[in-house]
């Protein structure tokens, strides 16, 4: 029995270009998603998206590899036999009109996990209005009245030839006339520097959208529960900034330090016993996020201008180090 491709509205018929290359409907839809958003996928992602057997997944990947349009590589950073599939065939990207997209190239470990995490989030929310490519993102937001210099961009190349790329990290964005969701993925860095730079680059865009009554949301995706908790604390400050935010009292600072330490121990060991005095995992997390949000706002010296309207955080369990080991 042939698989049926799940509904993915933002493809908007683009997968027909790959059906013309003799791919079946569900194969064409999947490959279009991969080429547009990441260039890479895992077998688990394919199996879960299609609710199919591992034998079906194996046969599909073998067809791609045998056709010379994909390669399989071991997943880095972990001692595992698991692999990921890199779709590099020029014919696919040319048919889709994105022949020069960087997804065709091999990626270093951090960029690879950024791509896998980004793709994971997209395929788990297939009905959102994703803007798949740099030109689509630029066209959407300039169509909303923004100037190019208000969009996040970075310069690449040497003095003789420099290229400006917009939305350079190629992170997912879903947007329409009423809301815009910006996805930030943490591939495993041990610093907030990239997150803070990403937020600063988007500040003008977010401000313009909110002024135009467009709800601005941020979704952060991490490979571990500890990283998810850390990112939640950071972005909560962007959503909860308020003129009524009060500095922490000394007792609250001591409570934050103690609860934060107990939470770190529980997440690192998998043993929630240290959280009993806080009422368990979720009550402790809510307490820490609430207090840390006020502390972050106080430290930033900005309690009057919220930058986003809402946020969410997600743990990509299928790409967690322990799941891949």
C-alpha cells in the first residue's frame, strides 16, 4: 500500500517539480521539505512523519543513495551506528529553483545539528505557514512595510567581494498577516552569545511587526532538557518584560539560587528527589523561570519594552545525545 503524504500547505505545489522526476507523491513531498529546509534528515524523522515501517524507510533511503542524489554519514559527537541522510543531488534543487542553496553542501557538526533540529521542528508542525527560503522571508517582510536594513543580515566574503545574506542562520520562520513565529535552535553550544546576537539582529523586525499588531512569537528548540530549561529562562524575559517588574529581594535571590541548583542536579542525574521541597519538577521550573525572568530584566536594565508577545520551548527527544547513543 502506497504511503500518503501528510498535508503540508506551505509546499504550495512545489513538490510537483519532483514528481516530474519520477518520484511518487509522498517521496516528492518529503524531498521538497528536505531540500527547502535542511538538506538533511534522519531515518527516524522519516518514519515518524509518515507513520511507516522501518523497512519502508530503509528502502526509500537506499533508493536515494543508489541514485547518487544522497549520501549517508555517521552522526557526529556520539558513539552510535545511527546515520543521517544528506540529500545533495543538484537535479532536485535545480528542479525546485534553489540550485545554489547551501543545504547541498556538507556541514560542520554544529551547523549539521542546527539543520536537523530546524527540520525536526518544521515537520512536527507541518501546517504552519513556513517561509522556506531566504527570498520568501525577505519578500514577506518587505511586503509588510519593512526596509531591507531592518531585516537581520550578515556580510560574508573578503574585501574584494562581499555578499549580504538575510536571515543568515537559515532558522525556520512561520508568518502570515496576524502572527510570526521565529524558531531558534540550540545545537549544543555552551554559551548564550549566538542567542543574544540572533535576538539583537531581529530587534528591529520584531518591533515593526508588533507595532503593526502582528503577534511575535519565539520557539526555542534544544537537544537536552537542561538546555531547554536554560533557553526558557532567557526568552521568558523577552516576553514578560513589564514596567511593573520588581527587583528581586534578598530572600528571593537565595530562593532562586537554591531552586536553580536543585533543578540542575535533578536534570543532570535524572533523580527528582532534590525537588521535593519545591513540590516537584514543574513547580520548581515555574518558580525558577519566574524569578530568573525578573533577574534577567533587572540585569539588562530594561523593564519597559517587551520584544516578543509569547514563547515556547521544545526538547527534541529524537536528537538528544542519549537517544542517539
